[in-house]
C-alpha cells in the first residue's frame, strides 16, 4: 500500500509513538518527576535572545556561557540523531521558612530570619545537591526507554549541560517562562528543578505551554536590586543569586545593602509570584531540608577554612560558591545586620583571612 496520510501503516506507527510516549510519561512520574513533556529536537529560536543577552554583557563573569551558544539551542549538536527532547520537572518546595524557634511554618518572606544574626539560603539549596539526584533518575528513565525500545540512544542534562533548559521546558509544555525568567507550572508554581533527555526516539510533541503571567509584575517590583530590568529580561550583574554564587570578584558596594542577610541565592521574585501559592511540598525525600541549612548563624561561618567548609556542606549545592565566596557573603550579611556582636569575628577575618576578597568585604 502507498504511504499516504490515511494509510493503515501510518496510523499504526502513530499509535506506537503515542503509546511509547505515554509509557515514558508514566515511568517518569513513577520515578518522582512532577511533570514531563516532549518537543521536536531542532534549533530553538531562543538562540537569538541568548546571543543578544550575551552581547549586552548581562551574563557578567560567567564566561562559560559564551562558549558555543548554538549548541545550547540545538540538541542535535550533542546527539546528531536526536529526534525528541524530553523535558522533566521535579518540585523542591519544602514549606515555609523556619521561625525563631527553628520550626517550619513560621515567619515568611525575604526579611524573615531565625535570629538577628542568621543568614538566608535559597530554598533550592536547603537539601542535598539536586544534580546527582536528578541525573540518577534521568539515567533510570533512559534505561526504561531502552527496555521499551531496545537500541534507543539518549543523552541527559541537569542544568550543567549545554541546553536552554527553560526554553525546552516551555516548548515541551512543562511550564512557561515567567517575567522573572523562571519556569512556572500552572497550578504548581516555580519551585522546581529541570532536566532533559535528548533521544533518537521520534515521539509526538506536546503542546507548548501557554503564558499565564498576564499583567502581573510583582516579581519585577520584588527584586531587591532591580535585576529584572524588563519583563523576561534579567541582568545577572545585579542579581543576588549571581552575586552570591557565581561572581568571583568583589561585590559592588552600592549593591551590598540590598543583599541583606542572603548568603547563597535569592528567592524574592519567586516568593512574590502569585502562582507559588499553589506550591505543594516536594515528593522526593532527597530534597528534604538539612539541619542549619536554611538560616545558619553567620558569625561561625567567618571561621570556616577550606576543609571545614567542604566537610560541612559536602553533598550540597552550597559547594558551588566555594569557601571564599561563601565567607565573603557572610561578611556582607553581617555588615547589613549591623550587630555589634559580630565586630570581633569581622576584625579577625579582616586581619587573618587568607582570601583578599574576604578581607576586603
């Protein structure tokens, strides 16, 4: 029979593809992912936005983002036979900030703290490092795909790979990119990690996610440093997450007061997002908060050396900042807190810390 649009062969092939996608979706949900979608593996048009963003210098000192940007937008650069991008999301919301007594469900918002001398750590870093946990589950999903379709080829990415994670999540219907540049899932909010599997399986694409931000601009108003310079445009050089995690140099003096007690990341634009009122606690136990990893006491952090930093934060995302940047951030936070009890520890750091940026801050 000729291969026409209405031929039985075409219909059977489409049914197989649809059934395979349904089986993969079911397996992804069984593995603990909260959302999964499929998109064609082709060049993504958001590459033009990325090029313009890089040309403006808004990526700051993150020089690694300049390397081969085209590879980020076209998964076929990593897997030439790629036909489909499978995008997944896993929620990490763990409830409210701890109150002064250390229990969850107390004070809420960017200015709440367990004590006047406590720092603030972004929600995504309250538990174990998400990279290893999601990679393990993506690998399990890939092996399940091979059981369903022997010989299938795939590659997977969790944040560190050359992928436009948010752009693919939007195209695969997982969620839309909000005005704060985070992926927002309708009925679930933005507290989620993203990952992708690029595969040579030809799967039916999902409908891209529709944008439901409307006229809301609460995230822009909530940004302490004005880093969201326009809807959907973030200047990393002003972003507290960038300044406290990625930026290796001195934090500009004029931006330091707005950092407050934040020592690793900033959630303010997400705290302000109305969609996050629908967030529910994460199902994966690996993302449970660890003791003293939400609002740690700041003064002891100044005394951390390289070995004690590595030991205390082993297996967590906090290792990304490194000891010197993390202690630098603690010094900034103590300056903003303005409590005289911190003066002796700051004086010792000023005189004896091995890192010049720590001494300077």
